[in-house]
């Protein structure tokens, strides 16, 4: 099972990275690390694909969670949700790991953690947890929920930091 999950993650993240002109730096169980240069700035990020999507009656497309680092230090371990559709700004998404719930805000098809201290709290929880759930509402008003495996996240975050040193 682990090999097939890794192969699926590699295929999905390679497709995503190709669209973003990124280089695959490594795969760590359910997370992959990529790097790219954008506007002269090197960005390195860990990327995980949603393992489950609800409701099942909706076409979600590929849903990712990313934790990004900028080589310049402009951002360190910045978590975000990436969707292929707009999210409803009036109803903020949230990420939950165990009993820890972190509020987010939307920017089109992405969701970010507003406070840096909450970003750190979420990333710490990701390192300790086994799954993360992100709840949001699409621009059309559909309540959606995604679960991400956190297997491999600690190694992926370490690699992303190393690549962007």
C-alpha cells in the first residue's frame, strides 16, 4: 500500500509541479517537496494531496495543502490550502488536527492562516498529528471538507528548509 500511495502522490505532485515550473526535490510518504524560482525568488514547499473529499457528489478536482519557504526569509513554513475553484470569503475555512482548530482566510482559490503565531501552531500540530481536516465553503455555497495524511510531513518540511537555505 505504501508504494502505491507514494506513486500516486509522485504522479499528482509531478503534474502540479510541471504546471508551476517546479522541480521535484523528493517524496516523503504522503508529501512531496518541490522548489521553483518565481520573480527571482526561490520558493521551496512541501505539498500533500487530499486523501478524502466531501461531499462525494461534488467534483472537487485536485486539492492540495502546501507549506512554503522563501529563500529570502520573506516566509518560513507558511501553510495554505490550494483548490481549483473559488472559496467563499465570508465564511472562513479552518484547519483541524486533533482538538487544535486554526482559522484561515480565503484569497480566491487559496486559504491561508492569518496570524503568524497560528501558522507556527498549525505546522507544529501537523508534525505531531496523523491527519488534518480542512473545512471550507465554495463560492457556490457548498460546504466542503478535505482530509490530508500527515505521514512524511516532518521529513518533507526538513527537506524544504534544507533546499531553501
